[in-house]
C-alpha cells in the first residue's frame, strides 16, 4: 500500500505536478472545507486523499477515477493543451471555464470587439485581462482543436463515459460508427442504442465540463506574465528536496527542515480579487527532523505588498503571517521525521492586479535553545 510519505517523495521530485486536492478544487468537485477535513483525516490515517474524500461521501468514485486519469497531463502546458483541445470551445468560453474572467468582463470585451473589429484575444490582452503568454497558450489550444493528430480525444464525452465505466469501448465504437452515418449527437446515439440512461448522460456532460475547467486552469497557471504585467519577485520558496535550514545547537542537537513539495508561484485572478483572497489547499509538504528536547520554531517571512497577510493551516493552530513574519513553536516529537502538509489563505491588498507572482513566503526552522 502506498503511504503518505511515498506520495510526498513521488510528488516532491516532480515539482510541476498539480496536487490532486488542487485539481479537485479547480473543477469544483469538492469544497475547500471538504479538502481541509480530508487532509486532517489523512494526517491520522495515511490513506490516499482521494480514498478519504470518497469515504467521506463528498466525492463520487467515478469522478475520482476520471480526475486521476488526467492528473498526469496537467504537469506541463503542452500536455494540458493537448488534453483539453479535444473539446471545441470559443475564446471567451475558454476563459470563463478557466475562471480567468467574469461573464460581465466577457460582455464588455465583446462590445469593444464589435466597435473596433479587433480579435477577442487582442481585446482581452489590451484590457489587461490576460497576459500575452496566456493568449498564446489559448490560441495554441484552439489550433489543436482542428488538428486531429495533436488534439487528444480523452475529454470527449464518449471517452469520459468509457473512462468512468458507464459504457464499454465496443459500445462507444458502435455509437461512433452510427454517428458518422446519422450525424446525430453522440449522447443521443448512446441513449437511442440503450447504452446510457438520460441521467447518466447528464452526469457525463457535467463531468466533461469540470475536467475541461481543470485543464484550462492548469494551462493558465503556467508561466509568468509579460514584463508589463508581472509581479516583482519578492522571495521564492525552497525547491523541493532542498533543506531550507539545518540548525545545530549545543550538545549536537539537530533541527532540520526538508521541503518535499512547494508551489513556486501564486496565480491571482479577477475572481480572487473580488473575494479578497486566494486559497491554496495543498501549498507545501515538509519533512521536519528534530532531536532537540526543547523543541523548535518554524518561521515564515518575506511577505510584502501586494499581500496583506497569509493564514497558514496544518499545525495545531493557524499561523497568521504579516509583513513582520510569523512563527510557531513546536514541541519535541521524537527522533523520527515528522511529515506536514500546509495550506495557505493569501489575503490580497486592494492594489493587487491579476497575474502570476513569485511565492510570497519562505520557510525556515530553528531549534529552541534553553536559557
């Protein structure tokens, strides 16, 4: 059985791999509260996160199977683009699904496009709603929609029904052959052949939209903004597998922190700005080794504008980090390494703009030296 430690080691060596919890949140399969409860449970049971969410009754096992089947394709922009490009969507719809713009912003952009004759992508770019790199990624996505060799079919409705064991591969092939003759919608063909019930089709369409949203958010999360829009780097988190600090006290006691996984940047959207904060449910995974009987202190620092504060969850109590930093004292927990999974709520200032920012906090550790 794969342990939580094994999962951390595996994900730690592939920094770009999008955490399962984040994917499930992107697609609105679960709520932040569901994830927090599951992560708390996981610290005690070492079960797989998806299994816990299914057992809690907040995640459908078919949905979990579908998300796991695409999660590996969300680790690079090219893979994510190819995955999502099997489903045809217009530029505005793509940005809505990716939660990059609001419906009101789309209406305003369409009105400007009608007046100026610009492409919709150029309007979004001029209004500062997307970056040049994001626009290029979306245009590449749209090109793939017409290139059958490059576009994946895995998010097509029929493939999703096979993926979730709603129909068999042979049933899908039969339906596709009939669709070529009749030009009917694939869903209607599957229902007409008795392979699906209407409620199964509705669930499949819902799942398709959620998976596409996951892929689009992943696409838009890669890479910094252009020079005119990007945030000025403040400080970066330690790289995965790197020791953030190793401190030796008198008597050769040791307090050491190893970062198994940590986000390298923070994506802020207009929707986040309206809320006033960004939730990052699985922001960091740490391994702490401490032989100091007096305990140790975990220290967070580096926060500057445009962030007001960060609320760190994962310890016995929440830590509030402001521009002066924040810390928590931890007691001696034995000589075996302690594994921690942290989630952050980053509270935004009123002056912040949408963009991709360098991760705003660094983490360090220091032993408590008895006086």
